[in-house]
């Protein structure tokens, strides 16, 4: 039986984007099940659709022959073990530990970036981004940490990969890049300031075929939800 990945709206669901991009970019076949956001209240259609799929009623959820895995880190680890030939984590033990560390940090941290800059791929919120940058010191602190983290990792990679492309965080594409793909979408939407080399990394992530496929689907949705639009409520 094929893998089945339950996700939310592609325009908004940053958590869903991580495993979807990982599967797509790695060339692992899977079936997509999109569960539309309507609300996250217990009686919502969204919650009802996930009954019997996930005990926590959230996306993403990966189902493999009836076995459900929720939480993006758990899904990533499951896929890495199930498909070792895909080298989803770096091959080097120390690089692998560092990749796990940065994914875990993203998983539990960067709260200001998450709360003030929710993912909204279709939107262009440059003016909002300027105001947030001016008024939210916690956001600036998150961005400083992000720039330090990315800068340190990219500084250890060759300028060009064997295929002529620029490097990902650990050289070639890994789980870490899939995890940071939604962050790259946020940075593009709000145009938060970045050094040129890190802006180039964001562009490289956005150009990955798996990310491009997600973006195109997100743009095609045209399903704008007021509770996901804190900066465009008059839409």
C-alpha cells in the first residue's frame, strides 16, 4: 500500500509543507489527502475529517499501510529509516547530528517569526514586513539567529555542487532544507532583510522542483480563509 500524507491548505499550512516537499523532492511516491481548513474547533469539518486518522486531530499525518505517524520530525525520521537509499539525513555522523539539531531548534523555536509572519504563499506583504521589522524586536532576534545558523552551515559548503547548483544547508538536499522551506516562503512573502548569500539560498530552495510544485498548487487554491489572513481581513 502506498504512503498517504494528510495535509492542510497549501497556501497556509507550513507544517504540512515540510514532509510533502521532502517526499516530492526525494522522489518517494505517496498519495496526498488534503483536509481543508475551516476551523480548528472540536466540531469543525477539519477535525471530523481526521477522526480515526490521528489522535491529536492535526496535520500533517503520514499513514503507511494503516500505521499513522504524526509530528513532522517523527515523519522525517520514519521516512529516513524506511528509505535509507535516499540519504535524507547527511551521510556524515557529525553533519547528521547537526542537521537533527537545527531541525529540532526550528521545530520548537522561532516563535516570533511563526506568530508574526504566518505562511501565506499567495500574498505579498512587503509593507507589513517593514512594520513588523520596525516594531517587533523578538522577530529581529529570531532573524538574527536564523541568519547566524544558515550562515554557519553554508560557510562550510563548497560554492558549487557537482551539478553546478549552489549548495543546500548540508551540501545536497536533506530533511533540513525541507524543514526550512516554509521559512523561505515566509521570508519571500514579508521580504524580511537578509544578507545576499542567504537570500540566494532562499531562492535556491524556492526553485527546487518539490518546492515549486507546492507553490503552484498553493497559488491554484484561491481558498482564502479569514482566520489565516491577519493582514488582509478586508479581502
